């Protein structure tokens, strides 16, 4: 693995917290993701299932974690199944985890080869009353019509054990994962630090007539050199009006003199992510209008992020941010005060220029799991990302930082990423 091995106390603690929420005499089964295939014999690579990683630390395909805390035999209380290697795998792919390494990474004493899963489970299922199975329940999940290993496990288990009770492992993990431990916060901070350095490199590299993908290359170079595994998501390098397409990521346009670039990117380090957005002028000097829009968004970021503190409901935080942006849109002459006073509250006018939410959980997933009906709590990590998009002026501006909520307020984990106009211009002109 590219990252420093994580102390297994993180996963031991995570399992303890997960188990404390399981119903009596039940078994939890968590499975790894598939290696995604491309065309022919090409593969797109492997990204671990984040619930399995959270509970085991294992970053390898064909892994199954079984937890049966009430098993009468101690050896059955936690069993980790990993892929058994062979000469062919060694020759073509290299080493897989040994049982000793799997113990070291996960802190689980009993490691079995994946081929022993069915028989081992049969002994446990005989005693148990029900199963917790993993499933992607994310509110924006993108798995439409895609069969996953989790889907296959649900189907297999329900066919083999139709009369057991079934429960949702994701309901437990979505309650645990939003509140980060100190170790997890360090890992998000590491990803954030790589982002900060990468952004400075982009600022220094930017020149008019460059292609957007040349700036993307700066990000890729920095992240690989820093031991990160991959972009947290396909980075958005959007010059001029491209910045008004919220998920633009073809990054194939020319960065023209006079345009502003929106750069929304994240780093995945040890499976933990950062997610930041900055905007800067291609030629190193904000125009008057770009500076006005940028200053408006920066004001919303600074003011809005103050509500990322314990006890605040996400819905109230979002409402406050909408009010802040609405006021700025009036000052920018994009909305009229009277029109706003008389607007249909169900169709507020600001949505023409600001159409997305501004806080999401961040962690093992960029849009990390967790309920948005839950008040903010110390230990949560969230983004704050207000924006103003004016396609008719070829300006799209979003600013995004990552915040750790503390007992008294929050800490901006990406505070060292240049954001003041004078700092950005100074870096671009040195
Ligand atoms: N880049 C995705 C987001 O900011 O949420
Ligand atoms: Mn974000
Ligand atoms: Mn982002």
C-alpha cells in the first residue's frame, strides 16, 4: 500500500462501536467491492467498500468480514476471510495479504481463506437469529442497475437462509462514520495537506492558452508523488463559462486570458478524502467583476461556515447560507430587492445563480454517509461550499473548505490553502 499502515486500534474501536449497535444473536457480513472491469481484459482499478474498510482496514478485493459477537465459541466472534494467493497470482499480480499481515492490519485474530466462507458461516448461522448485510443506501448512490458484491451477498444469503431475520449494516455505519476519531481526522488532514500543496502548484503553473487538462496534470503529479492513491473524484478544471456546469470535468478547453478558472478537486489518501474548490484568474489578475463575485462568495464562505458547530441542524445551516448568498446577489445587481421580497418562497430567485447545497459529510466517501436530519456534532467533518454562477457573464465561482466540528465551533482543515485575492495574485505573479 502507498500509505503508512494505519494502527489497527482504529478498526478494533470501529468494530466495538458497530457491535454495540447490533441486535442480540445476529451476524454481520461485510463484503469488499468488485474490481471494476473496463473493456477487454482491462480493469479500471479497485476501490474498497468503505464500510468493510472502516471495520477491518483491509484494502484488498475478495475480502469478507463476519462479526458474530454473541457466538458461544470465541473463535467465531470475528472472522476475516481473505483471498488465498497462488503461483499464478504471484506471477501476474504480485503479493496478496498473508494471514499474518491480515491479522496485523485488522487486529482480527482469526483469518480464513475466502473459499472457507460458506462452510464457516453455516456453523454460525445455525445458532444465530439474523444477519446484518451491507448495502449502498447513499441518498445519491450511482449504482443504478449495477450488480455489486453486496447485492450478490444479499441474494445468496436470503436464498440460503430465508427464515433468518435481516437488518441493514448501513444503518449502523451511517450513524458511526460521520463522527471521526483522532486518527481519521489526521488522515483527512493529510489528504487536505496534499490538496493545499497541489493548489499552489496549479497557481504557479497557470498560463493563458494552457489547456485545462494541463492544470489537471499538476494535480495528478502532486498527488501521486505524495503517496495519495487517486483523485477523490474526477477533478473539475473549468475555465470561463465551463464553471457554470456544476459537474463539468472533461477539462479539455483552453484557459483564455481574462477568464476565471474554477478548480474543484480532492485527494484520496489512505481511503480518506479532501474536497476543496478555489477560483483564480487565468492571467493572474482578477477583473473588477470577477473580484466582486469572488469577494461575495468568500464572504458567504466565511460567514456561513460559522454555523458549522455542535447543535445546528443542517437545514438551518443551509437556510442561513441561502440568505447570505441572496443578499450578495442583490449587491451584485443580479437580483432585485423588491423581486426578492415578493418571491414565491417555494421557488426562491437565488436558485437561478446558486443551485446546490453547501455542506456534506467528508471522510471515507467524499459525500460521506450520514443523516442530514442529525444536528452537527463535535468530530464531524463537513465541507462548506457556497457558489455563484452567472453563465451570461462567463463567470462561475465556488469556494470550498473542509471543516472539523469541535466542542466550541470548528477548525478549517484547509485554511492553509490560499484564498484571499491578494495571496492568489501574489502566488501567480511570482
Ligand atoms: N466536488 C464535489 C463536491 O464538491 O461536493
Ligand atoms: Mn464538496
Ligand atoms: Mn468539491
